C-alpha cells in the first residue's frame, strides 16, 4: 500500500485505510492483501484499487 490516495476501481470512491472488520466473505478476504475499504463495496484487494478515481 502506498501513502497516495487510492480509489475503488468499481465505483470511484476513496478507499479507507483503517482496519477493516466485517463478517462478510468477499473475494478479497482470502489470501489477497486488502488495499483498503470502499464505503460501497467493503474490503477490496489491490486489483480493485486505482490511483485515478475516474
């Protein structure tokens, strides 16, 4: 993870970098590291994070 703001590739919202705690099991909660938490999609992996919100 970088210090630059990252955005969700699915919806363009800014990812939260705080600790993610959830009971849901998404594809990104297996062995894939969590890049951040999207307010819309929950924890996302680096394949769903982008530096450009568009």
